């Protein structure tokens, strides 16, 4: 099938690559793409500098596919593309090895410039996705050089897998304390760096499973052995709580991962009802406003989010099993006409 392709500016070899399969290839002029540029295209290839949404695609009646030469997708309105039936793909992890090498090289360069040794420093990997996981593996090579009493931390969302990995690779003289900073509800979703991001939020600290399971005692132990790290966490402006990795993952699976997983079948049920009735407009009006973004604005998880869900698979499966059992009990109550019993399940009932 012959098609017309349009490539964003500054994508190396874009026109040459597309020219092997497209009947016509155009590269965007300096200054960025316009709706008029896209109107004649069947295929669009962009970078992160170009927002892709209704404004750019208002006249793109021919467009069948959008590709982004990036790992991230913040610049793409994927829900809009789905509504228009436009396929989409991006390149998660494509630059990850190079970026990981750069991060480690930058650490060494900064240490050399300051005439400081990395020995004795704490390495915190913020997000263990495509890049972060590779940085973590490279930093493993530094583990034999950690001094006595060194502390290693992270900021990922799944604690048990990283705690087990830390126990395997870190020397006995070093300690691992997992961290999970959570912004307040008003600040979630923000992407720009901000020193006040975690003001009013929560910072969960997760020592190894050998630490006390009693929160107050675990906090005292942490303050005794790592007062500087605890002070650093408190300096973010967040409320610090200490939980075991297993306890953290159970809560995370139930409160965050499970609702995200359930959005997919819920979307299928609602969409099926709309298709059967042939009345999307009425169905949208009937849907609770709080559910509309979950159902119609739902986007595919990022590569990092996918890794978090896979890492927490055990806790998520356990939470899903409990939810399925609760649904089955709710169904039995409804089938016998006991509406009060069915509704009480959502209020902490059996």
C-alpha cells in the first residue's frame, strides 16, 4: 500500500527511512508542523517538541498512523487518536542504554570536578524503568566499593523485588532502605521539577523485612541508624511513614494498581452497552462524571508503569483474588434480593 508520510524536523534519517516504504515523503519545515502540513499525510512521525492532538489534527482526514521517535508520550493525546481510529506507536527504551551510560559518566565527571570520591555517597535511582533499571545495574558494579554503614535507597513503586535484589547484590556492610515519595493529590500528574512537589504528601520508607513490623519501632530504629537519611526524607515536606516492603506492596496493589487494572474490563462493559444500544451520547450522559476520565480518557500505561505493575504482580494478583471473591458475594446477595447486604460490602463489610 502506497502512502504519504510526513516527518517532524530533526529526526535523523527520517526521510530516508520512510522513503523505502512511502510513495511520498515530506520533512517538516523549520518552525514546526501546522494543521495544513498534516492534512495531506497518511503517516505522521513526530518528536516530543510537537504536541499531537485535536489542534494539529483538525484537518487530518487521511491520517492513519502516528509514530513518535521518543520513549515518552506526554506530547500525544492518545485518547483522541483512539477516538479517531488512528494507530499509534512509540519507542520505549530506545535510548535507555545510552542514557544510563551518560548518567554514570556524569556522576564520575561531577565527582572528578569536585575532587570527591563516590565512595561513601548514597545513590538514589528515581524510577526503575527503562533507564533507571539500567542505571541500577551499572551501579551494582560499585557495590564492592561501598564503605561500612553505607545506605542505598530508591524511589520505585514496588518494594519487595528491589529489596530482594538489594539483599543479593549489596555487601553486608551496606544497608538498603526503600523509598516511595508520593505527591499530594493536588500535585499528582505534574512533570516539571519543583522543590515543593511533595509538600503535604507522603514519603513511605521501607527498610528490609528484617526490620521491625511495628511502625513506631521501625521508625525509631531508622532514626537511630540513619538519622541523616530520615532528615532528608522529612526535608521534602512530606509526612514520613515507615512500612515493611510487603506491607507497602499490599497497600499499593489494593489502592492504586487494582483500580487501574479494573478500568480495562469496566471500559469493555460500558463500551459494549453503548454499541448494543447504538447511543454513545446518552450513555456518556448517564455515566458518573467521576468515572468518565477513567473510562473514556484512559491511556495505555507508560513503559515504566508497566514495569511497576509486573514487579508488583504477586501483590496485585492477591488483591485481584480478594476483589473477585467480594464480587461473587455481591452477586449472590443481589440474586437473593438482599440489596442492603450487597451495598454493605463497599463499606468494609465481609
